[in-house]
C-alpha cells in the first residue's frame, strides 16, 4: 500500500492498522520517503545477519575460488562482469 504524508496525518490509526498486515509506503511530493511497518517485521529485519568482508582480507585460496566462479547456465552473459577489464 502506498499513501501520502497528508493522508497518514489525517487518519494515522487506519494506516497503523494496515501496516500490521503489510508495510505502508508513505510518499512526500510523489516520492517514497518512509515506510510504516509492523513491529514484528522491524525486529525480524533488524536481526538479519550482516556480514561484510574486505577484499584486502581475503586469503590467496579465497581469491582463487572467487576468480573461478561462473554464472549458472543461461546467465553466461554476466561472466564478462567477472573477467578483468582489458585496458
């Protein structure tokens, strides 16, 4: 569901109830600005495991493994993204 900030300010309770079922996208000047969602959804999204590895910290074996990766059949056109740039 998408609505405007004006509509939310007039009938917040209704949108709060709607957000329990599905997130409500709130727009301002025609652009998405915020999302109203159920607390349980917020908690679930907040707990998602996030892992960030710096490429400088990869071992030589990990670099070799990454370089050997190929796309699934049918996505071969994306293999070009894995090849070093030709200068």
